[in-house]
């Protein structure tokens, strides 16, 4: 985040910088801590806030901090060797997105 930037603004900016896509952030799917240690010493403490985002424009490309970017089908996720909390938030996002597409009965 940049100083003075709101969370959703940061999500939009980061998504664009890293993927070339302009997104519309929806609900928060999860908040996670990432601690990077050097022995007993904590070198970095990241707080990750995952939003369910809908792409609205742009063309997918890998930002400067990635070798590659592409879309995956849900059945491809196990082969990606994701951390447990990353896999969990992706599954949650897929479930929420699917529920949003399903018409609600009255």
C-alpha cells in the first residue's frame, strides 16, 4: 500500500501492476500473516488481504516480479504446490464466485 491509499484502491493498483488487468474488488476472502525469518529474527512481516476481484478490462501479462502469468482451471490447482492458506482462499473465492452466478430462489 502507498501512504494515503485505501485498501481497495491498493488492490486495484497492485492487480494492474502485476497482471495488466483492471479489476473491481468485491468481498474480502481472507486476511493472512506472512513472516519471513532469519533464524529467530523476523526480517519481514507481511499482512495479506485477499479480495475476490472481477476483471473489467486489460490484457493479462506478467509484471516485472513474475516469470509467467496465466489462468488456471480449478482442477489444476493441486499440481501448483500452493501453501495451505493460499489454496484455501482460492477455493473460497471460487465458491463465492459460483454462488454469485447462481440465481437465488425466492
